[in-house]
């Protein structure tokens, strides 16, 4: 890798922290304001916008860009879309499997399964304008922002400029992705962590074609918001 000699391991870690800072800081602020409010949601989404900008600036200074780590133009969009749908189907299967196993274990231990906390989306049921807004966000700041940072930036920095191998990098990025979804409760953290690991594997396995996971991510969130809109929790 050409850039391996120009970026030290400490700088790679610094880049990860700097680019992730807006998401962490504004995520905390958004949580304080209220995850179930429009201002709270707007603050969190602003964090992803700033993250994309910061990441782009850092990559540019290093002679790279977002295209080189995942957003390269593909000549086979139909195939990318097909794999994106496959990623979506795999994600649904992973979510269902993790939740089934977790609920089963808790029930066997005599605990009451808490389920995924989706209270911050309570306003979406029967609310068409809010539903449309969330679907738009699902295909913009959420799908692009989360995939660009938690898959492309995190995994590429760790595997390209540190001694961390691909498997460990995928696992670390997945765990971080699960933890940042703390608002959804323990099962939500586990489900999103498994989702993050799956999509990290797809990102690496596809030769860093981030369009596949962006499509899959947009579809999974669209399904989620559609179910909440019609009252299926």
C-alpha cells in the first residue's frame, strides 16, 4: 500500500478519533435534547454531515478520497444493486437471529425480554410527513454517514495503517457500531453490533464497494420505518 509509509499508526488512530468526534459529541447533545424530537434528530444528523466533511478533508490531505475507500464509481450498477438487496436480506436474517437467540436465552434464565427500544420513533406511527422525512434520512445521512465512517473509514484506517488484521478490524468496527446504538437497549446493541460485523465483512469481501452496504442499509431502515409507520413494533 502506497500510503503505508506516510501515515503512522498513532496518526491513523488520531484520524479515527477526529472524524468520529462530531458523531460522538453531537450524539450526546442530541440525546440530551431528546432522541424522540426533531431538534435532537437534526443535531445527530448534523454530526454525520460534519463527519463526512472532516473525513474528506483528512483523506484529501493524505492524497486519498472517499472514492478510494469505498465510493468509487461502478460500471455494473445492476450487479451492485443486486448485491445490495442481498445485503439487505442477510441483515434482516441477522437481526431476527440475534433477537431470537437473545430473547430465548433471557426467557430461559427467567428474565423478561426487553426487546429493542424504538421509543424515539413513536411519532412516526400514522404520521406521513415524519415517515417521509425519516425515509429521506435513511437514504442520506444515515446510510451514507454510517457506512462511510463505521465501515469505510474505520476499517480502512485500521487495516491499512496499523497492525490490526481485517477480521479484528471488522469486529471492532461492528462492536463500536453496536455500542453507539445504546438508545435501543441491550438487544438493540447486540443486533446492531451483529449488523455492523456483517456489513463490515461485506465491505471487505466486495473489494471495498461501499455502495453495496449503503443500498442494504437504506433498505433495512426503510423497512424498519415502514413497519413503525403502520404500527408494527
